[in-house]
C-alpha cells in the first residue's frame, strides 16, 4: 500500500477550520499581544528606575535647620567645609525658588513658604573619586550643628532593587504567558486528533506511520500559531506606539515603549510562539496517537 500524498492528507486529517483552528490562532495572538506589553512595561519601569538612580548617584544634599539669625552663618560654614573636602566637585545653596519647585509636586503651587520653617538646602556634586561621607558628617557636626548630610543612599538602594525586581517579574510574566500558550495549543491539538480518531485508524491501515501523522498536525498547528503571533505582535507594537507621549501623560508614562532597534523585539515573539506550538503539538500528537492504538 502507498502512503497518501501530503496535500490530500492535510485536507482530510488536519481540520482547516473549527474550534481547534481558531483556538490555536486566537491563543497565539492573544498571548503574544500580552507578551509585548509585558516586555514594554518591564523595560520602561527598568529604565525609569535606572534613570532615577543615575540622577541621584553623584549628588547629595545637606539640610540646614537653624534659627533665622544663624542660617546664613551656618550655610557659609557648610559651603566652606565642602570647598575644602576632597572628592566634592561642586556645591551650592539652593534658592527659595528652587526649594519651592522641589516641594510643588508634593504640596502644590500655593505653598505658603512664609509660614513654614523651611530648611536651607545645599546641593553637592560628587567627584569621580568620591568623598568620605563619615568624615564629612563629623566636620559638619563641628562647624554647623544644624547641618545633616543626605547621600541619597536610602533612595538609590530601593530603586536598584526595584529595577532588579521588575526585570525578574517581566521575565516571569513572559514565561507564564508562554506556558499558557503551550497548554492551550496542546488542548487544541489533542482535541483535533481525538476528533479525527477514525480517520487516523484508517490511515494506519493504508500505511501511514505515527510520525507522518504527527508531522502533519505539527506543521499545521505551528503555522496557525505563527499566523496568530504575527497579528498579536503587530497589534501589541501598535498599542505601545499609540500610548500617550510624556508631555500628554504628565510624566507618569515617561519612557514607556521601545527605543531604536528595540521596536523590532516584539517580532522575536513570532518564532518563539511557533517553537512553543511545534513542541506542544508534537508532544500532544504522539501522546494522543499512542492512546489510539
């Protein structure tokens, strides 16, 4: 007996439409769409945390709290100490307007500064070799008792931890999406094989091997998954592209999306989805065919 031709076999055995067909395409498209957004959000949050940490990395702030008649004297003493401290590139006292600008995001533009005992802030920039923070604190205590050094370490550490956590969460989300896709495609392939059990038995009688039958199902379901992934990747990329710009979002969505060649990254989910479908369908095909003996 001769083995049936591949074209006739595909038409008869692998259902070109029906629930397994649209379920495979829909699952691949939906999961790819979600994976694109998971990747975009993870990268955006990571960039935001990294940018904040970098902005604080080489700067520190000295807060001076003193009576009004001592404020100018202690400010000058702090600036003199910083000028003589190795590892300090520059230092300057912030003006009232700059202090107001720092507080506006928290308290609004109508903050009554005249009624508040605001401290004097001194901003310093660290040189490449760095400075001795403990030694500087001791000198400030001696020269300006109301001065407190804030090296932003308590801000930098949580941001670095947040960036690392977001990277892990992004990878975990994409992995879970891939596992969900594999499970759904496995169910669809198993359902298609079970629905064609009688035809498969006949094909075995005319000489078709299980490997031949499994290859046909694997090829068809892989192509369906790839087609759905193309739609999902393009839709996800378009959705990210259409998100509001930074000025429209008030800075909340700063950096959301991809940059440069990163816009091509969503296309990588297409072969990934096809590979998941290939592995899931092949496993389901051989398992189901073994059960049909």
